[in-house]
């Protein structure tokens, strides 16, 4: 049986106004990332988003289970721009957090945790991903959230449920 719970510090999620996200002008080179079978990361240019100095475009069709040890001193903050996917991360041995990802979903996770992304339709995945030093995460996260709010991007909290082996983030209990 699922019960309400707080998410681990290694995984946070907010849902942003999808219409605001859809209004972003996405360059063709970034859209090409979303149809790649490999994870593609390309430079983020002029977008009206906060802290673009820490952000890149990230896209793929799907991502197999992996970790990113080269970014072990960072937290990834990901804003889904184009998505119809299921994101999963192993938050502890035997415990997998799972959530649907749609345009406007903003979530943070540790790159050291095993994580993967599966398509739930024909859309590729495209996101803006901030790489934030762990030591500065809470301050920078608040700065990004305030910056998004300042440009009119509204958000809502997303509930989480937890069972003995799997957390469902932002889903209705069965």
C-alpha cells in the first residue's frame, strides 16, 4: 500500500506552467538532440531563463541506466521542454523513484544515483539542464525558481507516494 512521503533530498520535482515552456524559442540544433539514440548535450544560447551560465540543452530518445560520476560534486536540475517519458532513479538499494515527465516538469537529482529515461510515446526528450555544484545547490535552486517566477513561469508542488520498493512521484495512487 502506498503512503504519502517526502522525497529524498537527492530528488525534487515541481510542475511549471507548460504554456510558458512551450513559448520558448527552441533552436533547430537543440531539437535534433531529442531524436538522438545517444544522450546529446549542446550549448544553451539566448533564452530568457535564469542562470543560463550553468545550463545546457540535453536531449535523447531514451537513456539506459547509468550514473554520471564526472559530475559527482553536482546536482542536475532538469526542465523538460519536450517529453512524454518515464524517469526513474535508484534512490537507495531496492528503492526506485519513478515519475512521468511532461513539458514543464522541473526536477533535481544526483548524477551519482543510477537513473534512466524511457519513452512513453513517439516524442523525443529535450530539456534545459542546469549543473549546480552541491555546495551551492539550495541557494542556486532558489535563485532559478525565483527567476522562473519573475518571468511568469508558475509552479505547483507534485505529490509523491512510496511503497516498499518503488516511489511514484506526481502520480495518482492506484
